């Protein structure tokens, strides 16, 4: 089940990619703290047709029959959503975006489906680097009580620090990921995936909140120093934000960043007048979706 | 399951209508009233499950998002208690129109239960008012959630300092403008003078001071009333549960059974 947020006028939106917002974990299509609703409306106000919908087994959508993996189900769902908008709205290019597991579903779809021109990956793909480990341990060592046990290697921190000192180069151990609740790939496999996406021309916008898993601005570029992103990568780091951007100021910052990225990447002129908020009544969309205006 | 928008053109409400299972439809409908803020996000899927179970039991069910909440129109900062109470009455009328039912019950959770109790003063001919972990006092509710927010924020990144840690104009991801705070503070179920439903039931997920208060309060109501404790669901004041989905199967079962029993007692028979 999904909700389509349409720009007020049809002029131009078919020339731009439509945006699909994918569930953050088990949270239904409105997103964490209703973040996807405000984001969908902000993007529609800038001329991007946007659809937030529930992947199988989440929100208002039934689980898919059979025993496919969640990843396969999610890919099939994203492709079904693109099919629907292609047929009913005549759009042919898409941006996929999501928080946490939604980012992973977005990346996996962008890897294989040629209709996807952009991917916004929020709070996922955080891999440790030498610098992130040092920052992490220094932060924790700010508490003097921990020094003795740490230096003696008697606690987990001390043992981890010793392990970290044996990491070579700028990249963490292959296969290791600090934020593995998303079902994302190992770093090595993710690097392969990103290379495939870049080769196909997909523009990537990676957004990381603060916390232990990601703790400095260039961590993503350092973790993937072996991937040539050409000019297709943008990274935003919001150190004050939590995993789901709960605080309102962080929600606003996220919204501004994504709208700005979409406008700049997909050639919306700065002086172009945004579509005004429409007054048209809602119309049924598809078999199991409802449509709304951009506000 | 039929998703749709209803209400005025300026304030469109998102709803999902679950028609009764055709094999045994009742002349009875149920409107589900969501809780407020992050609790709404926690329980969304659970409410869907409840709606499906009630529809299978023969009820026509409408669940919906209040104005400025969920998929309904309006920015989150535009939320208003008065508007939400009015939205419940709009939803009741919408369900009567759609399903052609004469009898409608309300099921509300947490602050949604409070809204339902207030809305019941304005809606005509309500059958059953089921209040699941109802909030008795809006001001106390905000204080309670602010404590949850404070504890939760301690575990999150961000600048230190009391001001940064305790935002007054937001509550666990949702705006809390002054006008909304003022409205919450006027909400006290002790002020309800007219309980117009035929029957009221309080379902508590745990025993405590608040549930004791409710038990005493129910004794004073001018309508038939019931109190039941269904342990298991809830955990509303734990910072670690802020983002945990709540399915509450035991409570869903209790509500479905309760409405079925009441329907029989009121002469609502399976046709």
C-alpha cells in the first residue's frame, strides 16, 4: 500500500525522476517521526513525484507468499512500485531513498534496476576505518576510570584497541561492519555494489548521523577509498542526529539536504518557480494505493 | 481493506476501511482512535491487525489518521486537540455512511482513548467506548513523555547541556507548539460530564495507581462500565521502547472478544 504525492502541475515532473521512499525497519510508510511525509511533500513541492509505500509485511502491506528472503521481497516490491508509476504516471526514471534497512533496500534495487538514476542512503553503510576507531576509542578513553583497565587490556575496549592497532591501511577488516542491523553487505561486497552502481551512472547521496558507528565527515570516502565514485557521490554528515533523525532540527536538516541534492543533481534551475500546493481532490491510484497532493 | 481520503477538502483525513467479512456481517461498526506522537508509530501495524480481526468477527472497521498526523493532510506542527476530537466524529459519520451501520463503537489507545472519551460527548448513539491504557490527564501525560524523552536523549548523540537535552517544543520527534501544550493541559477525563456511549470499558495493560484511579472513576459513571487488566502490552514509559513496534496480541484478542460480547448483550446479532 502506498501514497503518491504529486506535484501541483504535471509540467516537468515526467522529465525528473520520481522518488520512492522505502520503510525504515518496521516503521510504516510515514517514516520515523513522520519524516517521509514531510520529505515527500517537500520534494513534490519542488516538482518531484514521490511515493511512500509499505514493503511486504510492513505497515498496510501483506507479506508476500512463499519463502523468499526479505531482500528478494523488497527488491520485487520496489520494482513493482516502479512498474506501477511507469504505467500510471508515465515516469521512467527513479530515485530510491530510505533510512536504515530502507537504505539497504534502495541500494540493492539501484544495483540491479536500470531505471534507477539516484539513491539516497540514510543511516546505513557505516564501516569502520582506522580514524573512526581511534576517534571512537579516544572518546571512550575520555573517562579516566577506564584508563587502567583499558591499557591492561582487561576490558572490551582495551581488547578492541589492540585489535584496531593491527588494522592495516585506511580500510577496516574486510567483512566487518559496525552498524549491521540493516542487513547490509560486507564492506568488500558493498564496494563491488557501489562500483556497479557508479558504472551505470547512478548518483549516490549518503547521509550519516552521529554516533559510534560513524564519527567523522569523510568516513564513508575513507572506508571506500578503493571505489572511484567519479563525480557521483555526495556525503552529508549530521553528527547531532540519532539513527532515525528524531529531533526536529535534524529532520529539517535532512529534508533540506535531500531536496537540495535532488534539485542540483537532476537539473532543476535555481530560479525555477516551484509548483504551488495544489487544491485538487485526491484520486484513487492503482489498486491498493491512495493519492495525495503535495501538502 | 480500502484506503481513501475523507473529510473536508482543506483537511483531508487518511482512512482505511475494513468491511465486515461477508459471511457474518453485523449491523455494527468500530472506529479505531490512534494514540499521539511516537506511540502512533509504534502501534500502527498492531491497529491494522486489530482492524482485520474485528472485520473477521463481522464488524465494519475504520481506522484513520487525525489531521496533521500520519498520512492525513497538514504539517505535524498544526495538530490540535480540538481538531482531533472533531476528526473522530467525522470518522464515525463516515463509517455510518460507508457501511450503513446504525451502531458504532470507539476503540482508543492512550491519548486516543482520551480523545475518544471526549468525542463521545459529541457523537450521537455510540455503543461501546473501549479505552485501552487511557490517559486521564493531558498535562500529566506530557510530563510523563518528557521524562521518557529526557531519558531517551541521554543515550543519543548531540550537544550536551540541559537546554539541548530537554527540548520543550518537541516530543520524541513530533512538534509540541505552545498552543498544543495548552490544549493538552485542559484535557482531564474528570471534566467529562456526559458519557453518552451505552457502555464503557477500560483495558489496562498493567496494574498501578492510574488503573486504580480508573476503576474508581468507572464506578461513578452513569453508564454501564467494565474494567479489565490484560497484562503484556504497553511499556509506555520506558525510554528503551520508544521505537519498538507494539503488536499486543493479547489485547487485540480481548478487544475483539469484548466487542463481540457487548454486541450480543445489546442485541446486535450476526445476520
